[in-house]
C-alpha cells in the first residue's frame, strides 16, 4: 500500500479517538477526499499505457479548478496557498485535461502527505519557450536530501507513484519533470508541458 494511503488510514483511525464529534467528522471528510484523489491516481496510472498523441487542453482553467479543490483541504490544515496565473491568458498544452489534473493532484497530494500541517505551498503556471507551459509546485516543507533530488524520489518513504504520474504526463507532451530544492528549502517540482501537436485554432479552441 502506498504511503499516502497508509497515512490516510492512520488519520482515519485517529479520528475515532477524538472527543469532539464535529471535529472527527470534519477530519474524516478530509481523509475521504484525499483517499479518493489517491485512488483515482493509482487507477489511472494502471489503466493508461499509451499516450494520446492528439491530446490537448487549456491549462489555466484546469489548474484553477484543481487548486480550488485542494485549497479547501489546505484551509483545514492551516496551509497557505499561493496561485500565480493572474497575468496569463490561455495556455494550451499537449495533454488531456484529465491527465493534467491527475499530474497536479499527484504533486499536491505529495505536499499534503509529506509535509507537516501548516506548511504552505505555491502553484505557478507560466508560458514555456516554444509553446506549452511550465507548471511549478513548491512547498515550504523540510525539503529533500541532495540524493533524493538527484534520483527524483518522493519523501517520507513514498513509492514515488505521484512523481511517476506527473513525469509520465510531462513526457507524453514532449516535456519533462524537474525536481529541485526551492528558495525556502522545500521541494520544487516543475513540469515542462509541450504544446499541442496541432496547435490551437485562430479562435483559441483546439
């Protein structure tokens, strides 16, 4: 069982010992949401074997939707969320919207699973030279060792499934995943997402 699910099961057991029923229900709901997200990622990783060469989506809309979902969980755990896409127009990338969502869910799920409550994180989307986009998730956590950064391993004994999903999505678009230490000492993961093979239409639709 991946460490994400192990942590979720542990959190579920902890809710049973809470004296405050309302608090227990709130935490249980949060755990359920995280379990559903992780289960969906695992299922998708197992089912998809061939990249869709004609896949494409508008990255900004997908990003806003998923960050809004995780922001609710972040508020429950005292995490500050920074989203930087304000000055960006439509950004078309060579991956399907559901795959982009899965990649972002994987990266944000790692933040929640492997950093203490109260740890803030930032999600940034920027244009990529030559088309596509750069998606960065950076947290203010304890960071990773130099060896982990070199190997691209997850923290806390994770199987690395989340990073594998994100890496696969980036590569399917002709891009890559870069794992480094951010300026605050936490982890910084950047996905280079290539442009759609056919490019957007003049009206801005794919």
